[in-house]
């Protein structure tokens, strides 16, 4: 794969973002969701300032990262939950790490002090890239939800900014 660059996500990326999202869901270890939302729902649920895509030299989207607020309460204004998805053809090539790094820089600049995520324990690649990006495992929620007819655990991760007070 050629080198990728990170840029803000645009509405014109919708089809590729949702395709990559669905590919992740189809893999069975990305989310409790089974179907990617339409663009209107995706767009409404994620903070505009913290949405990025990785694009290759041909302009093809190879991955994305986005955040949602965890609460409307003011005390949690600096806490977000993120999702990161990589095109199956680009996995294992550092795309997720580039996206996480861009997200960290942007959220810290915006005053976000904690980024959190929930990851299925079977998703070893996601757990590893998060730990390399400075996330720590907080714990696990056992049998928190059913997915394809079976109970699933979720590993909770967080990254507390060392620069946002």
C-alpha cells in the first residue's frame, strides 16, 4: 500500500466511511452493531471537530476515526468515546495508529482530557494498537450484551491526556 495521509472527514467520504464501517461489523469483533447507519445518523452522532480519514495517494479512504460525547453533563465535557475502523485491504499497515495519533492531537488541542473505547477482547489487534497509542485497560464488562445470539465481554480502555488539565 502507498503512504496515507490524514485529513478531516467530509460528507463526500460518506460511502467509503460506511463501507469500511460495515466491513468491520461484518468481521464480528468490532461492535455490537451489525449494520452501519445511514450517513445522516452517522453524522448526527459524531463530533464534527474530531472526525478524520486516512487516504492513500489515489484519494481512496483507507480508514476513519470519530468520537461521540459520553454525556451531556458539563462535568464530562472533556470525555469522548471513539471508534476507529480500517479498510480490510489496509489492515496491519499502521493506518489505525496514524488515525489515533491525529485524534489525540486534535482532542488535546480542543480540551478533551479523556478518550475512551470499548473493545471486544477477541479483537487483539485493536487492543494492541490502543495500548501502543497510550491507552490503558481500565477493566472489562462481563457479558454486557448479546451479539449474534451470544453474550460478549467488552474491555474498557481510556487515554488520559497528560497535557489537558
